[in-house]
C-alpha cells in the first residue's frame, strides 16, 4: 500500500510535468523541454522506483513489528490472566466461607491436560509437579472422580481407598497410603464438561464429613469452574 502510494505521488507529477512541457507543440519556453524530456523522465522513474523499494521494505518491517507486538501482547494477556486466576483461586481456597468449613481437610485442585481428550490430571497450584503427581483418568480417587463427572461430590472411605490404592504407583502409595478419607468433585464448565477436580482429604482416624461440608465442597467447585474456564 505504501509503495503504490509512493509511485503515484512520485511518478504522476513527473509524467504530467515532463511530458506536458516536453511534448507541447507550441514554441516558446516549452520548446526548451523537448530535448531533455526523456532523460528527465527516466530520472524521475528511477527516483520513483528507489522510493517505492524503500517504502516496500519499510512496509514489510512495520508489518513484522506489528505482528510481533500482537503475538507478544496475546502472550502477555494470557500470562496476566493466568496469574490473576491463580491468585483468585488461592484466595477462594484460603479465605472463602466454603473454604473455612474445609480448612481441616487439605483442599487441592487438579486440572486436566489441555487437550481435546485429556488423559491425566495435574496439581494446579503446585510449582513442583513430578511424574508421580500425575493422575491418569480412572486412577485413584482423583482420576475416578474426573471420569465419573458427577455433579455431586464422591466420598471415598478406607475400604474404597484400599481398593483404589491397588492402581497407584509406589511413590503415590508412599504419599497417600495414610489417607482415611477423600472427598472429591469434578470442576465443570457451563456445558457441564469436566475441567478438573477439587478434592479434600484427611488422615484422621474417623474424620466427619457431613452434609454441610459436602454442600460447601460442591459450591466451591462451582465457583472454581468460573475461574478455570479462563485458563483451561
């Protein structure tokens, strides 16, 4: 676009001025332009071509710069949005009214791998995600809850956990074999698709997890679904 405008602005005046003066059949001062008309016209053309080439290169550089800016701006917006979501979820898990009812049960958030057909879940707020912390679908309480995608929490007691522990790795057993209760619920989007899992657990001998806590867990998962939709 810039190069076309350059040719128009530089070439049109040259054609009009030189050819009008040089080809004018009338005598007088205009006759003096007849002989140098062609060299001048060629000089104007060369200048126009040079200016067009420079403008074309600059135009390409500008497009490249703007494309880079757009790409970086999108990445920055994504990073800032994710940071904001992480802070919001952390605050909700630590200070929300539902979280207060669950403060003795170690709430954790797991999210599905960002693919059309996720195969595993990983801790969302953890900065140290080792291989043994990945939960394949239908493995353990976390994987089973995600696969079931129930709108209500699932509660796993000692007997259910003992059965599920058979599918765990050695490292997972070392960290989770002592649990006596896990309550988990799928975190879902507006279309009721599972985005992740919210779980709470306890190692107490006989932990009580009544209706009030079940409702709090369900409401907390619903609130987290709003946030996770922004980043998953």
